[in-house]
C-alpha cells in the first residue's frame, strides 16, 4: 500500500512567487508532506507542450485529494477551450477563442459548465469535480497586501471564479500568510484522512460565515489506495503514435558530437500501447479509473514545473506495474549499449539520457531527467563532448509483506534525487563555462543516467552494461555515483575498476572498505585502483561524531553524567554474507565504538542490531517475536533496565528505517527515560535536509535528533574568507553559487553539494586529459592520472571545500559536521563544526599524502 495520499495542489503563478521567503504554494506542499502525503503541483504550461490540457487533467484524476490555492489571477486559458463535457478542444493555429464571458456557470456545481473558454486552474478544479475526489479550496484574503504585478489587471474573471468556488459546495477557507495556510491545510488533511469530512470551523475566517463541508467522499475516511487493488477498472495509458513529437520542440532527439562516436544509431525502443481492460464502468464519486501514465509523453510539463519550484515532495517514485521496461528513443545519439533498460526486483533499471524515466511515478525524478535531457540536447553540433554515467538508486520499493524495515512515510531513496540534482547543476555550470567567450576549456559533459535500483541492488547488472558502453563509446570518460555502501555497489566498483578500467568518482559512499589499503605492511596498495571518493570515510565521520558527544550532552542537560552510549545499527540486510548486505551501518557502528574507547568518561558501548524478518519470526513471544518492532523493543528495554542504563543513542542505520527505531523506543523502557535519550545519527540522515518527511510527524517522542553532515550547503557554512582565498582559481564555488541562486534552501542538501564537487573534479580531469590529446583508448587513463594528481598544491577548490585525493583515492580534506534536526519546523542547525576549518584550508604537498601507488 502506498505510504500516503496523492494530493494535487492547484494554483496560478502568483501563488508560487509570493511571498518571496516562502511562497504560498510551498507552504501548502509543506503541509501535505508533513502530513505524510505526496504533493503534486503544476504551473501554467502552455509554452511547454502543445497538448497540456489532457495531461493536466490526467494528473488530477490520478490524485486522491484536490487542494486549490487561489489568489487574484485567473490563469492562462486552455488552448481551444473545452467541449461541453469538460474535455479539452484541440485548437488549430490561428483560431481565436470565441468572444463571450467565460465566467458564466450555468451548470451544476457537481459538473463542468457548458462554455468554451476556461483557465488551466479552473480546468483542474472541474476535473476534480468530475473525478469525485474531495476538494479543499483556500482563497487569499482580499485585504492581503500583494504586489500589483501579481494580480490580473482586470479582476472580473478571477472574481467570478472565486465566487463560483465559494458556491460550489466544497470546503473554502481564506488565508493571509504562508504559515496560516500551512496550518489550515494540515488540519484539513488530518481530519479528511480520519473521518472523510472537514470541519468547516478549521478553515473559516474568524467571525466569518461557515463554509460547506467537503464533498465527494461520502463521509468515508480516506485511505491510500493499494496499487495492487486499484479502485475501478485499470488501464495502461496507450502511447500516442506521435508521442515523440508531443513534447516541446527542443526535446526532439538530435545527434550530439562526441569524440570517437561509435555512430548515430540511436536504438531506443518506444513503449507499445497497452490494451484497455474490458468491462469499463462509468466514473462515480469516490471511484475513478486509475491509470499508470508513462511520463515520457508529458515529462517536459513536469520539468518546467519543478524548475519553477512547484512540483514538491514527491521524492523517489515506485515503478509502474506495466510489465516490460521499454525506453523510448533517446534525446541524443547513443550507441546501442547505452540505451539498455531491464527489470530488476520489480523495478526498471538501466540507462537514460533524459528521455526515459524508468517508469517512475515521481514528478521530481521525471523533471530532473527531463531537464538533463534538455541540457544534453543543447550539445547538438558542438565539439568536445564527453559522456559521464551517473549511477544512482532512483526507484524504490515498499516494505514487503513480513519485511523488517519500515519505509519512510513519504519517500524512499531521497539520496538518489540529491545525487542527480548535484550532477545536473554541475553539468549546467560546466557546459555554460565551455560556451563562454575565451573559455580555457572547451570540454562539455553529456550525462547518461543509470538507475541501479533500490539500495543499489541492480548495481552489478548496470556495471556490466557500463562495461559494454565503454567498449562501444571511446568518449565515455567516467562514472559518477555508486554512493551507497552495499555489497552490490562494491561488486560494481570492483568490475568497473578491475575490468573496465574507467575512473569512478563517488560522492558519499563512506564505507571504509572502498579505500582501505590492502596487502602486507610496507607493501600496501589500493583496493580499487580507479576509484576516488570525494566524501569522508566512516572512520573520519565516527571521529567527528564522538568528539561532538560532550557538547551534545551539555545541550541535553546531561553534561555532568558519564557517557553511557547505546549503538543501534540497521543495515538493509544485516547478514554480511547476504547478496546485498549493507556495509555502511555495521562499519560505522564499529568505527564509532572504536572512537568511543578514546573518549574520557565514556563507558564501553552497548550494541543492539536490528533483527531481520527471519530472526523476528523465529523469536518467542517473551523476546518480542514474531515482529521486528517487538524484538527490537524488547532488546532496547533489556539494555535500558540494566543497572547502568544508556543515556545516549548512536544510530548508524538508514534514515528510511529510523521510524522503526522511534516506534520501538516508544514501547520500550528506553522511551520512558527522563529526560528522553538524545539520538545521534550517521550521514544517511542528511537527506532530511530535503525530505523532512522521512521521519513521521509526531514520531520523535521527545528525543532530540542530531546527525552527521558531509555538505557545507546551509547558509553561513562557507565564510567569505574561503572565497577570497580561492581567488581566481575559485571557479567551482562561484559556479555553485550561480546555479543555486534563487533556489529554496529546502531543495538543497549536503549530499547535493558533495555530488556537485564530485562532478566538478571529474570534469576538470576530463578537461586536462583532453588538452593532452590522448590517442584512442587512452582518454580514461589520462583522466585517472589527472585525478591521481589532484592532491596537495593541485587540489580542487570545490564548493564544499578543497578536494585532495591521497594515494588510496580518499579526499583527506572532506568536511564532516554535526547538525540538529527539528521536526516541528523541519529546520537544521549546526551543533559542532567538526572538520570544517580543515576542509577550507588550502592543502600543500607537505600536508597531503600525495604519492601515487
């Protein structure tokens, strides 16, 4: 069952631009996300697609709740208007809309009006009426100060629309501030979820008239639909025979010049039209068709919406159930091997240059891929184009029946989105610099996105395909990503390093094993010769975590107590010999335990691992069996009722499992400790910076939550002295600042800036290799040599501090700092700066271990 309801947030552009610090649309979407649901919103997209109206209607129909955030703009009119039945009319070029007042509504509020002109915003409302889903409308109060430029010059149409909404028999509230809108939406969704109705008093203006109760649900509580048992007949959306031409003109597949291009044979496949299920029944209130629409046709629409910051909170989507994974024609000319897609564990994995979305239902992912497709298409006809594969987990799975790990209430795999965003921003900056007059480097980057699946389970399969692409494409210069420390990711690195011989630059894979020296003392060598890591190791992270504990204990009012730590680990698969064991959690737990032995006044750490499903099923009722939650709670209670109970929890598991820990604490003796035990988490929790919904609202139970962060991406993290120090050589910090200017802070995480630097250092190495004019087959070796030399005086001044690789491929200057997460307002604050000062200090040959082995 899906974790939350799909909530369509309808609005006009003014609501997405005001107030400047947090737009009203953002506030509504924040409320949706923090309520555990998925917010979907699209702006006016007349300029991005020739047939947007039907796509817009389809998105509304696929949602469970409609929310309208309406200001004083009516919005752009649907091209061609509507038929009498509410379907969009395809208007021929040059045909004018008929004259007349489009504000007259002669039909029933329960159905669409009979008229020919309507705005996209009203079309979304009419579609919600037709679909029978609950509708919540919030109108900006008339006395709210708003710039005149954000209102219609002639308010007749929008005032008529607002009046129709007030009399449409749905819940209508008014708001003046973003905070009040967020509070109203949160309360309305909570009541709608539990009772199926909304108390009008929740959204009524003080002293004002009471609005009607929400219609369209019959007073039944709303539950997230089960994808395996959809309501009503289900059809697979058939692909438009002209699907390749239904997107914007700039997304038409074009050849891209690249060194050593193996040919222009773009061999992607278009999805076949699926047959409609027979026995269809008419739509009724609360029952409608569920379609799993492929995002290939409408991807451009979502891309523009996200670029404007309006598609929020969807996170990484679960793949559709369409069966075979089939990619459309690529945006650019690719060798056949680079168009491969396949199925792994129910997900679509493989490659995309922006045209294919891996059958994902995530608007965020679709928009990112579409933007990458546009950036790739812009390379057509240009020289010096090199391909970089971005390998990341971009699709997720719900917990299987009987499984042990609880997924996040809203998303899974937020790290994949943050990795892809960092790479996309770096690609834009690198290619813009190459296009600038007088540019020192003319090398440009084409991104080939590789989905490796949930917890990188398909990483080895994808690595085998990357090996095939490397043999077909001499312009494939490197691999970015593989940032999860799972067994499958490690095997993928082993293949790409040992067989393919292609440079791999990872962002946040922190498992010590990737760069741990191997061999006898005095004769050590690298574990993976072609592997480089921009982020820190678990060992470096553990040192910062432990050194911050005394300060955290003071903040928690426990500064006078001896430190009695409890370490809780939770890998994806706890068995180290399992097919895809998670080395991150246990490795970090071991490093923290070792560092704690050096901490004065610290007792030996007690370790409680998450049980897996089989262990829980075999446990007796006295030990909490047969559930994971029960067994974990029993183990925690045993530790917290001991003579010297712990007064601190160090959690080294994945953030997608932290809710299981919090639930287990609530029912255990540890959860009854007074004051509550503070929790310090590893770096996986930095995804909370962009997805605070990974921790369920109200689940903290009084526990303070701290985490290790690898990125200096929060305001004030980078002092002006660093930018002055980098001077003219500080191109990367300036590029980062330019790319994120105007981007809401809530869309940027520490992971994003680390991925940006990883892409930047790889691009610099590619540029250096190009200047040496490598002979055929030598490009990747030259890139590796340049990365080997990125050390000491030749370190890269990155957006996140200096990147300086030692002889084992580790960045010895990678920052780690400790932050506190406040779930009440989803804010993070810095508690301990960790190694920040060291990371911003220019390394030298004397301070760096630069000898190449």
